[in-house]
């Protein structure tokens, strides 16, 4: 029997988290400020969500818009605060000015996570060389997932890249779970599942009334049902 696909839902607060779990989400990505594509939430939000739901949550480590690390020392301190607030899994990813992975920044932040699981987020879709980035991060402690649309412009443009990377699953640099998100629609799902993609990430799709409205449990259920049926 094949493993059930992971459905991850972006949550901004406790209300979102409760609705996502009720709809059948397997995991949350906890962020704030979607106008900046998702920044680090407060420790209080992490604590509240952790108390309200029992599904896993991955907490964003990103202090400003863009993909530069910025103040790495501050990132390390924030990671420690979030761990004290109950965070056990994380999301991060930093690029240098040339579009390569900022390996020094990633290594410093990951060291502060003490082996906790983490996702390298859609910074990979802005990387100058996706394959080189993956190989540079190969063996990084805790890295178990890449969140990607295959393109900075979304899944429609990146589908061929996603299918090609799924076909390389298990190769050095390609051992992590592929978590697809960024303009993802239900009509993308059959081809991705057939290719062996095991994770799906939704934000706006879980909010039919827009980002000003909370997560809809019914919308999440539609995705859960579609993934399971496919």
C-alpha cells in the first residue's frame, strides 16, 4: 500500500490551525505577513497553535521579504525563542546575491535547531542552479523536504521541472520529500502523484474568500478527499 500524500496548509493563527486540522491537514506551515510571502510568527502564536492542535507544524524562519538571510545572529536567537515556545519543526532557506545557497547562514541557523526537521522553502525556485543548491545541502542535519513550485512563477510553469526532479528521487541531493506549492491547483495533482510526489502545500486554495478570511475547513477537506481519491 502506498503512503498517503502529505497535505500541508499555511496557517497564520490559532483559528486557521484549528480549521486546517478539522479539514484533514497533516501538517501546518505557521507564518505571519503573507504580503511578504510569509515571515516568522511570534512565539506567542506558536504557543497558542501548539496548544490548540496536535498535528505537526513547521514554523517559518524568515525575518524580512526576499531570500537574503539578513541578521543571522538574530535568526539564531529567534529560533531558540521559538523552540522554547514549542516549535519542533521549521522552514527556512537563504540565497546569496548571486542566487546561490547562502551555505554559511543556513549552517548557522540549522545548528541552532539541534537536528530538528526542516523544509528548504521556495528560495529554491529563485536559485541560479537548483541542482547545485540541492547537492550543496545534501546531508544537512534535519533537512527532509523541499517546498517548490518548480519555477518562481508557479506550478503551471514549473510542472516539467517538478516531474523531472521527482524522477530523480533517491539520488544524492534528491532524497528529501518534494512538497509542491505555489499556484498549485487540484488539476495538477494526478500527474504529480503519478510521478511519485508525496507532499502538497496550499495557502490561498484553503481560503476561498481570500487572505483576509480564515482557512476554510471545507476547502481543506476537498483537497484531502481529492488526494486520497487520486
